C-alpha cells in the first residue's frame, strides 16, 4: 500500500533496518572495528556484538560461514569522504581497488548517477574487515 506521497504504509516500511555481518572470529572482528574503525560495541551478548551509528545499527555475529566479499555488505554515508579516508588510513585501513565505471583519484572513485533524492553522483571507497566483509563509504555529489 502507498499513500499519495509514495510512502508505504506496510509494517516493514515503518521498521528500522539493521545489518548483520558474519564473523568467524568475533574477538578478531571486535579488535578490527575498535582499532581500525574506532568503533566500540554498544551491547554484547554471547556470540554477538551490537554497534550503533548516527543512523542505524549493525551487529557482528559468530558464524562458521564466510562472506563472499564480492559485493558491498554495509556502507556508511559521510559528509567529507577525504577526511574520513585519511582518518581510516592513519589507523591502518587498506582500501580496495574496485573496477567501476568512473574516475578514481587518491583511491576515491567518482561514479555518475544516483538516486534523485541523493544527488547526481557519488564518491566512494571500499575495504574489507578482518572477516572478509566488504564495507563501503560514500559521499553524495549534489
């Protein structure tokens, strides 16, 4: 069901989305997120760590399975990608070279096209966490 403004009235449309990322070694993953990304879990339970960001949350969960790492599994939107990338590089994060149409400068890829509400394009970078999950960071271009 949709209203005249295009907003859905279904229960899931009103829900909050939260990402779940597998970790073969939860201790190793916790150390990566703390040391490399500067993030500490807000809560923990046996086999899981819950993190909160400005908008949304994500959880790392103990799993014997491994992610394919062939696509972005979670991403952050930031206002200043250069500052974010510099801060993460200083913490030892290694960014991936991703083969996408667009131009790349200093490891940041500029891709044209975006959702109309988000601008005309996006600048992005990608990296893997200690467990092989592909993570991204993007900044919309107005």
